C-alpha cells in the first residue's frame, strides 16, 4: 500500500514539475514579447510566409 502511495506522489511531483516548466517557457515568451514591444502577429505572419516559401521552394 505504501509503495502505491509513494508512486502516485512521485508521478504527481513529476507532472507538477512539467507543468511548472511549461508555464516558465510560456511566461518567458510573453515577457520577451512585452519587453521588446513585439507584435506577435507580425512574427507569426513572417513565420508562415517563410514556411510557405520553403514549401513552394521544395515543390518548385
């Protein structure tokens, strides 16, 4: 019984660690965008344009 309890606690700890890591990454990106006064939409558009250019280049 004790083993089962410790296993669930370990799994929960690992899940929490992963969740914290994800939030840290998200917060870092948001902070960078905010600090640099980036317009994320411009970045997304540029990324999509590069992506489509790359696909067109591969097909062409």
